[in-house]
C-alpha cells in the first residue's frame, strides 16, 4: 500500500450526524463534561431536520388542556398499530414537553397562543392540537436553535479554556465510512473530508449514530442525497441489529408536478387547516377509505367534517386527517382506478376552502415554495400530489432507556430516524422532531456515562484502519466498473417498482434476486476524478450502504405476511394479530443479511389499561385479550 | 421531451480554472440544480456542487447564475430564453474549493463570535410567556436559511478581503437584530455590540443583501436600519450622553454608543466605536477617547452612486469606479482633514482641552 495521510483525533464521544438527534445528543454529552465531536456529511445546520415543516408533537396542553402524556402515548401506539416499543412511546410522550420548553431557553421562538404560551396545531393522528410549530418551518427553528446552543457552549468554553473547540467540535462535510472495534467494544470511527478527500480517524470509546434515514434508495422521495442509510449499515457492520425495516413511510402528499419538484412535500397542515383531497372527477374521495378501526373518530359526511374545523369537540374529524399510510393508500387506489390527475396524483385543494389572505398567513412557506418552484398559486388552484418515500420507521434496535444498540457491540448508541422501535409500523406526523430531542438527549447522556464506567480505553487496530483506507480508495482506483449514478438509478428502480408502497410476494422475491445482482455490480463500481470534493466518489461509497439496507427492507417485507402501517402486502391485505407480536430483526452474517423473528416486549399493565377493550380487540390476539380481561377484573376487585 | 440547452460552468479549484461549455438536455419544469445533477450523471460525474433539500429550505445550493447570486434549486429554467447560454459560477466572495463549492467557513466563524441568546435568569423552562406580535419581528430573521447569498453580495467584503476580520456581514446583523428584538433576551447591548464588534458601521445601506435574500427577509429595513438608528440616536443625543457621564462616573467616557449599555469587565473593548467601524485594539481606542472633540458634527456619509434601477452595481466590471464604493461614504477624501480625525497618537501628551 502506498502511504496515506490520516488525521487522528481523540474524543470521548463521537456523534455521527448533525440533525436534531445528533445535536441534542452532543449537547448532552458536552454538558456531562465529555469531549465531544459532531460529524456531518453536509455543512453545519443543513441536515435533514431543516426540512421538517409541520411541527413537534408534545402534550403540553396549551391549546386543549385535556391533553396529557397518556393521550399522546395512546395516539402514538395507535398510529404505530401497536407494534411500537411501548417503553419508547411512553418515554417520548412523557418527556417531549420538557424537551420543547428547554428549546425556549436556548432561544427558540415558537408561534404563540393568545395567553403567550407555545401554540399547538392539529395534525393527522393526534387527538388534540399538539404540534408546537413556527409557521411551516419548524425543523429549521429546531436545528438553528440547537446549532446556536452549541455555539453558546463553545463560547463558554472559549471564556473558560481559551478555545472554542476545547470540548465540542463540529466536523462539517465529513463522512464516516467505517466504525472501528476493539473486540466487541466501539473504538472509533473512520472517514474522509469531502472537501479534500483526506482521511480522518476518530479514536473514541463511545459513538452515537444519528444519521437519519434511507430514502435515497427510492426515486420519488422527499429525502436528500445524505439519506443513504449510512448509520443503519455502519451499525450492521459493527454487529448491531436492525428492526422494523419493512416499514417505510410514504408521505401521502408529495408534489408530483412539475417533474423537477417531484417528491417535495406538501405539509399535512394544509389538510389540518382545511385542505381536501379530490380525484379527477372532483369527488372528495377520502370518505370511502375510513377503515373500521377509525370509524369512531372520523366523520362519514362532508357536513360534519367541515364543522370539525370550528368545533372539534362535538364533531368527528375529516377523513383527510387519517394517518398517513391510510391517506397514501387511498390516493394509490384512486390513481390505480384511473381517477388520478395526468401526472399520476390527485388534487389537494385549499384554494376553494379558505380566503387567499388566510392561506398566505397560515402557510407562508408552502405558498412561497409553490409560487417559486412551480408557478402554481395555491390560493387560486389545487395542487397535484401523490405518495412519496419519506421516512423509515425501522432502524437500529436500541435499549429504550439509554439508546444503546442491541446485538453484540458495546459503546454504540443510536437516536433519531436511524433508530427503530419508537414509531412501530407507522410514525405520526410531528412525532419525529420530539423523538429526536427526547432520545437524542438520552443517547448523549448514556454515551457519556458509558465512557465513565469503562476500565480502559479501547484500542484501534492498524489493520482495520488499513482495510478502511483500501475500501475507501477502491472505486477511484478501478476504471473498469460502472458509474455510481447508473447503479443508483438501477437500485432506485428496483426498490420503487418492487418494494414500493404496495408489495407482492413475487415481486419481493424478484427484488431480492435483482439486489443480489446489483451487489456484484456495486462491488466493482468505479468513480472518475480525484479525491477533492468528488460527488461521484462519495456516491460510490454510499452505494454499498444503500444496498445492504435495501436488502434488509426487501427481506423483511417478504417475511411479514400481513399489512400494517408502512407495510402493505396486496396478497395479505389484512392486519394479523399474530404478526403484531413479532419484530423482524436483521443482522449481518459475514456479508449476508440474516433475518430473525423476535417477540415484542409486553406492555406494562398500567399502560395497557389506558386503552378501551374494544380498541384493543382490533389489535390483540385472543390470548392477549384474555390476559387483559384478567387484568381489568383484578383491578375491578 | 427535453431540448438541448447551452451551459457554461466554472470548473477548477483554488489554483485556477475556467468556464467550460456543456450542452445538456432540459425538461419542462426543471430548475438549474436539476441540470447540474443531469451533468453529474452524464458528462461530468465529478462536478462538485452542494445541495440538500432541493426545496429552498436548507440554503446549500447557492451559486451565481448569469452573474446573479441565486439558489440553484429555486431558479427555474423557464426564466431563461430558450437560446440563452446559462453561465454558472461559484460564489465570488468566498474562496473556491472546487467547481461550484466554496469555502464558507468565514460565516461559521462569524456565527461563533456573535454572542448567543442569554436566557432570562428568573424564568423557568415552560414559563416563557410572549405575545405573537412580539415574537414576529424576531421570527422574520429566524427564517434565515443561511444560504449566505447576502454575505456574498455585500460589497464591504465582496471586493475587500481585508474587511473580513472586522465585518460580520448582513446575515449576522440580523442575528444581532433578532436577539435585540427577542422579548426575553437578557443581554441589553446587542446594537452596541453590532456597532463596535461586528462592523455595522461599514454598512452604507445599499440594500443589495435584501435584494438577493431568497427568504425575502427585509435585512436592511427591518434589521440593519433600526439598529443603526438607535445607535446613532444615542450617539448624538446630548441628554443621553450627559446621563451617561453623570451616572457612570469612574468609567472612561466613551465616544459614542455607550449610554445605558453596560458590558461589564469587557467594556473597554466592547463599548467603543470608531467611525470606520469597530476597532479591535482596546489600547489605542482608549487613547483615542482622551483626544476626542465631543462637539464635532460627524458628516453623514453619502450613499454611493446607484444604477438606473436604484441598485448598487454589483461588480467592479460594471461599476463606474475602480473599486467598490468606499465604506466611509463617497464624499470622504483621504487624507482626512485633521479636525475630522478622532485619533490620538500613542505618545501624545495630555490633550489640550
Ligand atoms: C420534507 C420533510 C418534512 C418533515 N416534516 C416533519 C414534521 O413536520 N414533523 C416531524 O416530526 N418530522 C418531520 N419529518 C421527519 C424528520 O424531519 C426527520 O425524521 C428528522 O429530522 C431526522 O432527524 P435526525 O436527527 O435523525 O437526522 P437528520 O436531521 O437527517 O440528520 C442526519 C445527519 O447525519 C449525517 N450523516 C449521515 N450519514 C453520515 C455519515 N456517513 N457520516 C457523517 N455524517 C452522516 C448527515 O449529514 C446529517 O447531518 C420530515 C422529513 C422530511 C424529509
Ligand atoms: S445594506 Fe449593503 S452594505 Fe449593508 S450589509 Fe447589506 S449589502 Fe452590505
Ligand atoms: S438573510 Fe437571507 S440571504 Fe442572508 S443568509 Fe439568510 S436567507 Fe440567505
Ligand atoms: S438545495 Fe436546499 S436550498 Fe437549494
């Protein structure tokens, strides 16, 4: 091997990812006195979190005082079709309000209620107005606030220690390609600076993964180039496990026209504020798609639905506010039945429902975006929308309280979209931003205390670093392979067509075959150009991550023979209570993805008794119901 | 289907580069960033450019398109004539890394120097109460997506590398304004700090920054001007000045901005102001304080010449002077007449009066 320069750094905690979860974790680790590094593929403050629009769900009860953590917990479990890790849902519901209030002490400025508290808005799947928001740029507010909090900690360190970067440093435009282990313990991380192509090595006993999602494996997606499933793949390769990978959220309302903005989301608050979905015949079709489990909460006629906006206590909600998977499926069915728009979507109409002035006030950036990008004036004409790959529920299997990764590795933590379990089979809108804060803080804090109780610092082996260098340089040194862009397109085609929103056994088997072929082609990928800021090379390195994560999704989707949340099997259209008790767990066996079934943890009695028996009957097996009855009888005595 | 369109894209790195011609297919409804992505997937796989959201929300994809600073993901191809050649170059104010990617670390350094939000000491989390009307002013500035187009276009640093240390730029003036207008921020010297440490004085309100802001933030009208006015008010208001002299005895009297402002231990440095923007040398400033002619009227700078649209010509090429307009105002000639100087020689004796 030729000589390669590698920059070395020593940290206590390395946080991979500078979105909401990563920044919150880093703040916590730094507050615990640990020397902390934050690593991000793009510039500081540009992570995906910036794009979240609707808001952050937290049961503060500012708008409807009847809201509390129990109600939020119930909504979350319901949304995830009871497949959620109940402990995570519980912690999330309990701790979100504190995490939001804390942001105000960092300088966040949320929209206010009349009495000066944080305003909260309605959102699909939430019983009460619950989403703290700032117009429709809540994610920007969240990330900027955390970014500025980090700056303020750096200013403290500068005053105290003379150096901004004494205890917390941001490595922007730096990509981690490999985690390094010492036995079963995390010892560090290896990556490259995008800018120079130079390599960088972090020696650290604890690593927090906060790398976000996997959406780039799909062509119509709201996700950016960063979302190549790096964290998922890093975790797998380090011996951790992934759960729920079959559950992908397709946002029901992404723009489908014009083509350049295909995939960009139209926030749910358009529907929360009165927008309705219509097919090409002008029919408000959502009334035809209210599933039985939701009949009690959703209106079955337009008059009642329309009254709800003014008087939510005495009317049932409009079906446009059903959970996302239901809306996405409904749109899909309408389009398949030939009642879609020319571009293959449906109409989302707010223009005929609210005065132009009101639309501009409530949805300023939506209005702006459509005007600038598509020359569509949403105050005058309806939008054309359709399902878009948006969010991955699945991710690193973690201990609910600490965020420590399950599997054989120690010292690895995960938080945010890259972790799994919290959202079960489907995430409610707004639950992600609060998830980032709650579990980011937990992961950062536990990573810090993990380093405290380590007797010795793990060591990095030279051989592992050499191997990492070699893997990273390989695409540049080959010139016989295919272009990474072609391979990415082929991968997107396989995933979009065969492992998309509606799945079938034959297609999934086919997909696995195609992915295996792709794997061989990806192993031989070659990138033109040099090491300095070379996007082709970067993509070539990301491809293997996208591929292994796609294999997990396809395998799990084939295995789960039911439809639930973000996983719809045409050949098994019903939800099956037996499958609710099963988590599908992926791990790596050498190079190959191994899939195992694992039982879901059982909900504690005081939590399960928050639900009506009638509701539970839709989800639980007879056996579980009998247990529940015994429990209520016990309590009745 | 699409048509072929002509593009000229700057390729190179810090050692130099040039515009290269490409003919690319363009489909209906596409934006410039789509075209760049198509080039990456075809003729130029290693063409470097930043992007994330492709929706005008992250501020990554800033570049200069036909000489105008723009977000490439928000620049529709339909805004150009069919036979027009579209020229794409990197932001000019920041050093090139490669192709369309520039080193914007200047902005992160300035961000780090700007004092953070100071939470009120006696309000617990969850107890913050603010009215919507009161937060809206700051919220306007918090819309900033940090695309740095305003920084790129501001002539104070665009053509004057040497101003960079003393000048934070419009993005950070609105950060200061945002905190100044924050109903609960406990720090009270945001404006003074902007004047003395961030180089607010360099800004001669050309409004180029407001002009390019993709978020339509009224950087000058709502941010910079209110801050300047308040600082100026205090500087010229004899009552305020008297007040400060009477009530703040024992402190070095200060030329300008310090009336109610109290910045504690660091005051020798942070409270002072020289008319050419902030000086970072505390000692020479303190010296200058002694030799000040307090009653001198500082002439208002006149704005530099504007073009037919009422805008400042953006580049030296199209500008009628050899360099960008003087931050001191174009009516000031050098050397300055001695009576206009607020300068004290380090070795000079006690001032005459
Ligand atoms: C358009 C859109 C709208 C949304 N709206 C909402 C909403 O209204 N409410 C809500 O709750 N949620 C919403 N979401 C979901 C939510 O925004 C995301 O799930 C969440 O922001 C993920 O945050 P994160 O901290 O996990 O990761 P991200 O914010 O995605 O950050 C990932 C970070 O990891 C870094 N990274 C990745 N790989 C590597 C690597 N190999 N090396 C180094 N760094 C790496 C990236 O650079 C980035 O900094 C929305 C999502 C989208 C796309
Ligand atoms: S108004 Fe002109 S001089 Fe002032 S900050 Fe903006 S661009 Fe710079
Ligand atoms: S103020 Fe406007 S132009 Fe300047 S960085 Fe922010 S968004 Fe960009
Ligand atoms: S890519 Fe985010 S603003 Fe253009």
